[in-house]
C-alpha cells in the first residue's frame, strides 16, 4: 500500500468568531424581535467541524441582542428517537448548557402546522413553535440518498429535523412516492408559512473538512440561497482519486460522518443496495467495513451497503436506534448484515477472489478512515502509475505491506499513514 495525500484548496475561515459576529450583526435578525424574546436555535446531529464554537457564538449574538436563546435538537429519528438520546448527541459535540450558556431543551412533542398543497401534514418541535422565533444552524451539503438542486441543509432541517420523529416518519413515507427533494420543498415551504422561522446560518465545508463558509440565509430567500450554496459545495467535493477499485476499505462508519453511515456519493453505493449508481465516485466492486464509530452511539445504518465486515463491528451495534433510523427512512436494506469474519486478514483473503481476478497482486485497493476523511489515504501499489499522473496527489512514503498483527488485524489507516510518514522523514 502507498500512503498518499490529496492536495485540496484550503478554504478555511481563519477567524470563525469574528466572521460570525460580522455576518450576524449585518443580518438584521435581531431587529425582527422585541428585547426579551425567546429564540429557539435548532442544531442537527452531524459531525460538523467547529460546531461547538459556531453554536456558542450564535448564542452569544442573541444574548447580546437582549434575547433569551435556547437550543433544541433539530432531529428526526436520530438519538434512538428519544428526547434524552437527542440531547446526548448534542452533548457529545460539546453542545450543552454549561458550554453554551443557555438551556438545551429536548422533547419529541410537536405542534401541527397544517397540510401542504400535496396533502402532507406538517409539524414543528413544540418548544420551538412556542418560542418567539426559530433560527436554524446547519451544514449545506449533498444528500446521500438522492440528487437534486436542494439536498441536505436548512430546508431539510426545517422538514425532517423540526418535524421530530412524528414528522420524519410521515415525510419519508411520502418521499417513497414523491421523491425526497419534492417532500423537503413542500414541507419546508409549509414550515416557512408558519411565520416562526427567522432565518438560518448555513455552514459550508471544504474538501479538507474545514469550515469554509458561514453564510447568513434570510428567510425570504432561503430556498434560492440554499440552491446556490449547494452548487458551490458540490464543486468542492472530495473524491477517492482513482477511476476504479476492486476493494475499498473503511476503518469506520457512523451517523457522525454521514446520514447513511458512509457517504454514498463517495463509496458509490445506494442505500437500497445499488452498486455504483453515482458518477461522483470511482467504480467500486467490494466494500470492507472494519468498525463502527463510537460516536454513532451504536447506530449502524450503512452496514448493508458493505460486502464484508469485521466481527468487531457487529458486536458494537445497538439494534434499537439502528432499526428505528433505518425503518423511519424507508431503507431497511441499509442495515442488512453482510458476510463477516473474525479478522481483517480473513475479510480480505475471503473477498479478493470475488472481484474476477486470479492474482492478488492485481487487485486494486484503497484504504480510508471514513468517507469524510479523504485528504490522506492509502492505495495499492498497482495504482502507482495513475496516482503519479495526477498533479493533485502527493506520495508520502514508500509502499509497505499491510501491517497485520498476530491476530490478523490492522491498527487502522491513520496508524499506517503515520508509520509511513515516519519512514519517509529524513533522520538528522
């Protein structure tokens, strides 16, 4: 395996608090409410870079404006669809009362908002509805289940997140026939018509998973603005830098990386088991999962998109949140159990012969930590010519064998890359 680094443009915001303060002060949001108003700040469940810093500064803005902000989980079935579980998800990201300086109010009660023109009954988190205004904080990016001009972001948060578990179940059922984008637009417009939404903060991330944009989105232009932002971040998307792979190894999957456990548009799978449905990724014949992220709280959605996994992963699954999340999203195939073995070596030895090749030296492999971390990775030496022809890739060190331990297991891609870097570093 060859350790490599992809050279992506660094678009990171250097002064997040300063940039946020400038954007929020120019937004005019505070002038829409009377001093002393209660403002509900909705935050989702994804692993967003610098999320605690961002949320804390938004809280401070509203407090300095004389308001009384509180945070609430804008989540559908995440956190095992319980108030405590959703509060725990935010707490893991450092978002709780002690760090944010305001209450975190988590509940599953919803207020009805009437029906959309398509007949979809819509809901809003009851605590948010009872506030004087709702402000959303979320990342705009591509969605893992579909492709459109409006995918994952503030509009989806208004629909699935603000609707809580009751709304998420109903909306996904309609999406089965109407399509996800159509439902998000329909429900989002209905939520906007309630007059409760003040606007939102759209967080953009670059290919290095850095905070690359903090954009205020006024309620009057939310739909159009989010379309523009989505097109921008799609142009920044990180990809596995080869045309085709026989085996893709992921050290871990989890809800903290992607709603589908692993980004389908990176690993080229569909949540219902489709092979290679996207043109944003190399053709990938087999996927090998090594583990489940501890920050996914046992939710193993995405397991079913793999072909083989390590036994250790199965031992970490909490089937209650996994089943709730999968069935709510109408994607039972996403939690099917793949073939599994007791060691990494066995997983590879059993599966490389299934890719139509007779010599293991011809099998092409890429090894990544997770579908969100694509800056550094390892690729098999038989891909060297393709890698060397790409000016956007740097080879970090010499090729090395898979470092199996006595039990036939690997310590992980990150450890392999660190070892390779140490070998490449000249001694003084």
